[in-house]
């Protein structure tokens, strides 16, 4: 019972040509694609998105950000980090002279300056020097005073664990959260699914109090690669904007960073007129450009006034350390190893240029629809088509998916996961192909069993045909042994049947001491009936010629009458028969509906002799065939062929043709008949180039050397 159910179930799958199984697989994969998050194959998706950035990097349309880097040159000039705060104050003063829109510090200063007067005084014993140092202003206070005069934004680093110097308290500026229920301050807002840090490391409170803003420096790292960065995060329960958004707030004079959220999370983050669409966790995909060294200016050049007076004017400036061992170099999605500050600068650039990268929530439905459309089309079409058509169609659909993804990225900044869709589609195709091939294997086994039975039957028939072929070919005379000691003429012939047995014929033999009889014929039809009639025609012609002392007309007429009586299959024969008088070179020909013979002169000229004077043999039983008489000169040849040569066809359908045959014959005029026959056969084979023969190939070449050759 169970075996019968299995057989029925498998028969149903076979009847559907694998469609039910492929549909089930497509449904499961579509449900996986519809899931949110990073998808079923996050590594594959990220690799594809990275390739978009490598092949189609963002083009820089504006340069709103300038990075002042504390590089090796500055460290060599002013000493190792940390610098005295007075030196850093001087750097800020030089920057402020050019009136930037905002100055971001990608630098943390959580500890007091050890070179400040109060720090030095604390390490000295009581005395006049200690008292004088205590009266001097603090370096941190001087820096704070400079920061009050400039649009400075401090950076803060989030920590997942409590570390020395970290705290959950820091000064921040307003972050407003807009929901359908209304607008509230970030402190009072319901928790959002943003990046959260229990602790943060920030600069000294005196510096925070003097700054005009403070933003998060942290970025999302996925296996050590920066692809996404948060625009808003949280330290404890406090919402904190990223350094890039806080710089934009200060640069535009906006009162707060605006967060637009719904039940699904953060939808966008806004500053003034700028609205940046985000992922639900408040992060964005960073749209990277190729590395740009003009984005960086050495702090040494700023301190020495070598940058010009307006290079920083109306720009957003970020001060960062890029010196060896000081900077946090990170690999971005393009594979570029750059300082972490470069990510903040590139984010601001992309915002200015409106070059956002987006992967909206509805993108997964687009991907599922694309997968479903490709899968359903293939499930419907592939089993109906041959693999050489269906496989290229599937490959074209895969290329179309990747092309659509690249186009959406380049034109709209949309991230379409063509890789996951294509892989799922490939699984559906593989399921279909596996089912189709399994069915084909089973069908082939059944066919092989049927074929084996047919082969056994065919083998018996083939044995009979091979025997018939051997008998037929053995009945043909061999030129090499037919005329021993004869020098007055040379003769050679060839017959290659198109099938196991053929319907063409040739014959030659001596009638007496001087006269040689020769003929070439072509029986209508193919296969065994034609070959049997060929043997009959050849035997009757030879018998009549040997017993008759008459001329060629009598031989041809008698042969025609005899063949008509022995022709139950109603076949007919086209034939050219002739006699050569070896003593004089006289030739007598009778042409019964056959191709005209060719005479090849000693000078290489090919002449077509008179065409047929009568119908093929067995067509009219009382027809009197006339005789054509010609005179050969020493060195001249006759060439008799069947239409299997002129109509030999290659795979492109091109015929060998009479013109090509004539050209070949004119080039082998001095060759012996055997060499001429060999040359014609080889040339026909080159033309056919392995294509299946459609007709028998027959050729006879006779050359008269002259009467004097007998004694040579």
C-alpha cells in the first residue's frame, strides 16, 4: 500500500515536471525574504552593497567639510600628544580667524592639563613659586574661554561597560522627538531602538560648559568595517545626536536636532531644512566617495598661516588626530583604510549633496515581488523549453536583477539586495532542473530498454545489410587487376554508398584484344531495393555486351529491354556506357538520361560532351538509343560521374557543384586516373566536412595513352 502511494505521489510530481516542488520552495524562500532585519544572508547582502560603493563611488559635488589633522608633521614640530592646552587654544584661535560655520573636536580631553599652572603648583612644596603659579589662569580655563568665542562642538565616545573616566552624565543640547501623539523632549520621550551606551567618556565639565554642542563619535562596525553610522544614539536614558548632526545644528543655528519616529522606530533625523531618512535604529548607510586628500589640512600649516585666509571660511571644520599610533583608522565599505573622522566628514558631504543611501522598509517587499515574478515565470516556462533556451533565459533574469540593483543605487541611492534574490531564484531553478533531469534519466532508462530491443532487431537486419554490402562491393571490378600488362590506356573507378548499400554502379572489361567496355549508372531510389537492382543491371549489361558482336546501340537497346522485364519495383537507371578502341582512340558512347561525360584534354581543358540522347533505362522498353562517337588524342581522358558528386552538400546547404569539379579536373591533367579519383574524393570530403551524405558517390576516369604506348 505504501509503495503504491509513493508511486502515485512521484507520478504526480513527474506530471508537473517538478513544478509543485519548485513552487513550494519558492514560497518558503519568499517568506524568508519578507522577514525584516538583515535578511537570511546578511554577509552576502553586505558584500553586494560594498561592491556598489566600489564600482559606483559617490561623486563629490561640494566640499563643505575640512579636516584639520594633527599629523606626524605637527607632532614633530610641537611634541607628542597630549599638547599643552594653551597650544591647542592657539590652534583653535587660528581656525577661528577664518570664520568657519562650526568646529568639531574629534578629540577627548577627559583629564586636566598636566602642564597647567595649578597642576605644576600641586607638585611643588610650599613656597613663593607655588604661590605665584597658583595665581596664574588654568590652561583648561583659557581653552574654555576660547571655545566660548567659537562655534565648537565636542565629541563624546560611548562605552558599553563602565571604564575609568566614563560617566552617564554629560551636557547635551535639545533633541526633540516627533511622534503621531505629539512632540516631546528627548529626555521625556519613550525609548527608541537606537544605539545605546550605559556610559560615555567626554571632555572636562569646564570644556563641556563652554562648548556649543556635543555629539557621539561612535559608529557601527560590522566585522571591523564601517558601513553604517548612527545619527542619534543614547547615553543612559539621554538621546545624543551624532557629531555630524550636531555640527550641522550649530552650523545652521538650529535650536535642536529633530527625530521623527513611529511605532517601527526612527524614520528620519532633521536639522533645519535638512531631513535625513534613517533605519529604524536611527543609523544611515554612509555613501562613501573615493579617498580625497584635499579634505585634510595639517595643523602645522594652520599654526604657521600657510593655508590662506579664507580656506576655512563658511566651512565645517573637524579637528582630529591622524598621527601614527594616535588615530583610530577604520576600513570603510569601499575597502579604504582611513581615519575614523573621515566617516563624519563624508556623512556631512553626502547630506549637503543630497546623496543619501536608503533601504526603506518596503524594499523587502520589492525584493520578494522580484523573486516571485522571476520564479513564477521560470516555473511556467522552463519545463516547456529546451535547456539551451531555458538556461540562457534564467541567466538573463539573474543579470537583470543585478543590473536593476546597480541602476537603483546609481540613480536613487536605493539598496536593492539582488544577491539574495538571485541566490533564491537560482535555488528554484536548480530544483526545477533537478526534477527535470531526474525525469529525463528515468525516461532515458525506459528508452534505453526499448532501444536495446530495437538494436537487437536492427543488429539482425544490419548483419543482412553488411552481407549485402560485401556482396555488392565484391561484384565491382578492381582496376588494378582488370587489365594486366595494358599500357595503351589507364582506368580507375570509385563507388562510395551513402547508406550501407548503394544504388550506383560502374563496370569495365575487355570485349576483345583492342576494345574496352565501360559504364557508370545510377539506380533510382536508395537502400536495399536499389542495390539489388544495381546488381541486376550490371550483370545484364555485362552479359549482353560479352555475347554481342554488335555496336553500342545494340548493347544499350538490348539491356533496356531485358531490364524492363526484370523490374517488379518499377525502378529506372540513368547510365552512360561506352567502348574505347585502344588501337585508334575512338570512343563510342550511349547516354541514357545521365549527366554528360567530361573530356579532359592534354592541355587541361575540360569539355562537356553531348548530354543524354534518350530517357533512363526501364522508362521506355522500345526506345532506340543513338551512339555518340568521339576521337581521343594521346593523353586525353574521359571522366564519368553520378550526381552524388556535383550535389554533395555541406552543413550550410552549399552544393559541391560542376564548376568546382571542372576546376579540380583541369588541375590534375597529368595525373594518373587513380590519382584523379583520389583527388576528387578528397576534395568532396573537404567540402562536405562531415555532413551526412545524401547520395552515392561514383566516379570513373579513363585515359588513352595512344597506340605506341603498348610497346613502351
